C-alpha cells in the first residue's frame, strides 16, 4: 500500500464547497487503497476527529497546522484570508517535509484551495507534485457591474489582489512552473497556466464532484404539467447574479404558466431580494423560500422542471452539477464554469455581451423550453448522463488509475 500526502487547507466532513472537496479527496482516496496523510487547519480538528473515531477510514491520518490567533482573526476579510492561506501553506510545507522524512510519500497532491493564484508551497517537499484541479482565472464582466449592487468595488479589489498575487506570490509562480502536473478546471484559468507552463503538461478536470448518495439511482422522467417550475439555488453572494435572474424572469411572457422558486437566504444580497421582486413586478410569480436544510434542497430539485442559473463568476458551480444530477435542463450564461458544464444537449446557454441582450435571451430561452416539453425532457435525460460522469468515485478512479501512475510510475502504483 503506497502512501501519499494531501494538502487540504479546506477539509471538513458533511460540508459542501471547498471544505467538502477536501474531505472527499482524503476519505475516498483512502478507501481506494492508498494510505493517505492529509494536512489541514488546526481549527478543523474538533470536527474531523469525531468522524475519524468511528473507524471508517483506517488508511487516513490527519495532521493539523495551527496559525497565530491574530491571523485567525484577520481571516474574515479578503486580504486577511489570503494572508491566512499563504502563511498556512508555508507552515504546512515545512510540516510536510518532516512527515516525508518519516513516511517517504510516493507523491504530494494539493487539493484545496482550488485557486491557481494562491498556489501551494508543497513543491518544496521534493516529491512528484500534483496541483489541482484549480480555477481562479475567471473574472466578472464589467458591463454587468450593476448586478453586484454596492459590492462591485469589492469584486474589483478581488481581481486586483488576484493579479498582484500572480506576480508577487512565489507559491503561484513556482507551483505552476515546476509542478509535475497541473489540472485546470476551466478555460479562463487554462489561459493563465499556459503562460508559465508552455510545453509542460496541463490537464483538465472540474474541481467539484457529486457523491453517489446525492445522485438519484436513475434519471427522473418528468411528465409536463400545467405549470413549468423554474428553480434557482445558491447563497446570496453578489457574484451569483440574483438580480439578473429576477430581471430576466420578469421579461418572460406573463401569460405563460411559469413560476420561479428561489432557494437561499444567506449572503449579502438577501436583503435586496424583496426590493427586486417589487421593482420587477414578479412577486406573484416567484416563491422565495430562503435558506432550507440540505435534504429539502434535494426535494426542490426533484419537484422542479428547469434550473435557472446566472452566476457572473464561478469556477465550477456545484448547483448546476446537482441540478443536472436530478435530470434538469439548465438555462444559464455561456460564461466560466457553467459554460464548461452545460452543452446544447443539456440546456440553453446565452452569450454574454450586454445586460439587455442577456436578459432578453434568457427570457426567450425559458419560453422556448416551455413550448418544447419533449426537448426539455430529453435535455434532462442527457443532463443526468452528464452528471454521472462527475461522481466522486469516477474522479477518484481517474487519479488512482491514470494520473497518479503517470507521476510516479505504473509499476509503483500497481503495488497499491
């Protein structure tokens, strides 16, 4: 049984997003027959150790790296988060070198955070090094800044900080330049990586996945009813474009029996939703249910007909992947991660040129799906088949059967 090291700054059981990704990598790789050592934050110890105490992951060993309290307190803002991450990575790399002297890792794999500009110092361990999959190269289109409300300046600060990091962060430069393999999640980020790696290998892989417990066992075959139900799911973050969703829905023919359900109540833009519903005169056709438990979200996926998603910056939107797993066609933007996930066979993507054009095209796309129930159903079936390719077990198998052997040698990994 070969031993590998994971760098997972974000890693928590029973979580989504980056934290869930880190936990899935650590546990599923250990279940696949590898001895996994995973380095994460000291702050996560109290929630990880009870999960390990159950004895389900005998091949997984967690290691924790603590940071000073003043840096933990700075974590709440953007600059503080970046400082926290970079300092943690530096200390984690030092710990990794000591662990390697004891365990002789076959390879080192950085899995979170999945942002290319932040990089990783794990190349300092001196073992075959895999970075990714990572995103981070995507930027929100300036023409759509009004949909960020009062938070556009923060979005631009994020872009500036990301650009600065790509120049001054040695972890970024050395990681992308010297890693044995870099996996990229979207084309926007691929363009950044090509500048440094040139003729060196670059792979593609989405930076999120689905658990088999989340996936329905078979595709859902919805019979068209009198009303077509649209669904929006997500946190109320400025970049998620909730106002754009509501404005576009307001342009849908009001004589058609189409309703929109909005699931989500956490985030800065939540306070503006009632005003958007009134401004765009859609309160009688929109159900805003706020934040609901995760199991109830799955029920909304099952009960709805079409997923509506207008994020203005996203590496790999998990909500879109989940909706496709529930056999839902998607109406979205031909932008960033959703452009990678959705095809003409699984939904409708509108080009992103001007706000007026996007609003109109989204509305027409929704109307088209209403008038074409057979095509809508076929898109949903194809969406389910596409989502099956993104199940975590398939992703892990690609690492163990293809990517890891390419880094350390086929004969070595065959001993797993």
